[in-house]
C-alpha cells in the first residue's frame, strides 16, 4: 500500500514536471510574445485624422485604404474620425484657433484659403518639390493648394468632384438623337424640346426632359458655375477684388440655366424639391437628363440590397456626357470641387503626418483605390493611365471634365460669398420664379437680384481689403 502511494506520488510529480516543461516551451513564449506585441502597440506613433463622409461607409472604407500604409510603416497607427458636414467647418476652425485637433485632415477646397489665413497649416513646399511639383496634379486642384496671398502650399489635392450630365440612352434613341450631337446650348435646347413634344412613357412612367431643384439644392452655386464660365463670365475678376456676377456674360449664363424652367423643360414644381428628391425622380425614370457628381455611378451600379438602384429603368439605360456649357461648344469650363489634405502646424508628428499625406496623394495605386471606393476622381494625373479610366466610356468623360475644369477664387473670403451672399440671392431668384404665374417670367426682377448680389459682394470685398473698389 505504501509502495503504491509512493509510486503515485512519483507519477504525479513527473506529470507536474512535464506540464511545467510544456508551459515553458510553448505557453510562456506566447504570453511573452503577446506582451511584446502589446508593448510594441503602445510604442507606435498614433496619428489622428479627420475626414468627412466621402463614401457609403466612410470609416471602414478609409481603414481599408490605410491598411497598406500601416503595413509599410509598422511604427505608425492612424485613427480616423468622420466629421459630419454639418459640424465640420466649426470643428476645423476651432481646432485651428485653439491648436487642439488632429494631425492631418481633409480640407474641402473652398475652405483651404480661410484656414490658411488663420496660420494654422503646415507649409508643404518641400513635400511638393519632392513629389514633382505642381504639374503632377490636375491643374484646377492646385488652385486651393496655394491660396491667393499665401507664400506656401498648405494642402495637397486629394480627390476631385466634377458634375457630368447624366442621360437616358433609351430616351435619346426614341427621339433619334445621339449624345455626341449635343455640343452647344442650342443643341441641348433642341433635344429637350424634342423630348417635351414626344410625351414619352417608358415602362409606365412619363418622362420629362430634365430635372433640377431650386433653392433647396445642396449645390446651387456649383450648378450655375459652368454656365457662367461657359458664357465667358465669372464670379470675381482676375484679381478676386471685384464682383463680375452682374457683367453681361455672367448674366447670360445664369439666364440660360434658368431659361430651361421658363421653357417648361424643367418643371417648376422641381424648384420646391431638394437634391435627394429630384435625384430619386431621375433614378425612378422620370427625367431624361440630370446633373450629378461622379459618385452617382456607384449608386446606379450597386444592387438594391446594398442601397443602390441597379436594374431600375434608369440604371439599365443611363450614361454620362460632357455638359454643353458653352454657347458655341468651344472651350467649355466645368466645375471642379473636391478636397485636399492638410497638416496642422501644431502636430507633434510632422514626419509621420507627411508620410501619410504623401501616401494618400502621390501614390497612383492609392489614388485609384480611393476613386474606386468613393466614386470621386483622382487629383494625381498619372492615375488616369490605369485601364479603370482608359477603358471605361463614362470615366473617360469624367477625365475630360477634370482636365478642363475650373474652380472658385482661392481667397479667404470666398466662403462667405458662396455660402451666404450667392446662396441667398440665388434662392431669392428661385422664389421669384415659383411665385410668378406660370404664364409670366420675372426677368427684370431676376436681373435686379443679380445686380443686388453684385453690389453686396463688392461691399463685402471692400470690408475685407479696406481698399477702394470699382462698382458697376
């Protein structure tokens, strides 16, 4: 009995020894490895990045785009925060004035000059030289990278927003018109008139010529811009010190765009809707033409279970064309917006922030990934060499627009002019139209409102400069 107990104790002791041996051989290295990984994670430089909702799932999409950067730079981790557009301006300007914010941030182009004037952004001149200079980016995108009055580049172009004319191939086929036939203003009007007279009903839905909203549009100024530029007009003069919105050419562009309502091609009821409502009407097959950003293609091409409209009558028949924004079809200019990337001067991680900015803006493969994900266009010229653009008819149209695009004046006071004065004045114009009887057109009142906008802009610029100015 005693011998049996001793043998059991020896066996138990041997088993314990084996367990400890196995632990030291296999488990302890794993534990130590985990501790090492945790220690390494704590030692990483963490970059804070602010972006806006640029895609359907912006945070997850951005994390995927950044995955290779973190693999290539194992000592850096990027934490992304998505700012809603409704609070983005306030948060960015607060960060700029308090020196408390992210390391790197998305900078909408028309905000760049204002934030630059605050002295809050890091100079990127040496980085631009390293990237190859201004010519590596789409020209219009560089306009806000070096705002008027700034000696330095304070942002790098990230992506472009252009607005092609979406159209229904089946509608044009039924009236015997090709999209390539629509080059001038008159060509567009003739086509819209044919659609109006044809009174088409496709798959049970009456088709109207064109649709666009009025004062409730999210892009009111963007929609007027190409017609103003195409007519030879502009918002400000070449020095950005005088309004030219009431010059004859600018008025001609504005009146052409509004004339599509006067002629009944765009039903007046659309002026009371917002962008989303009119966009949905196009998706449902109610219009033959509709202006929108390039990311509209993702929505039309995606299946319904992903929130898209694939297989709808419009999705099955849509394409894109260059807007005929010039009266004679020569030298048109297309609106280009979009966003740049900036680094705050107060960042404690300048080297790492510059590495991230270079990765996102100067690598063609990353620019391509961003474009595939968001539907917006690359700002880096070489990206357009990929088959993704060269072998797709719609994206070739987008590329042409990018290369012939124009942006607003890169001055710090443009934001106020665009979002307050012009938005309010154009809103008043749409109110004049909707309040008028259907058989009357308030042309004199519209022109008076444009002239009032011109005077208000000039007075505002005068306050900004404190200098004399010329007033019409």
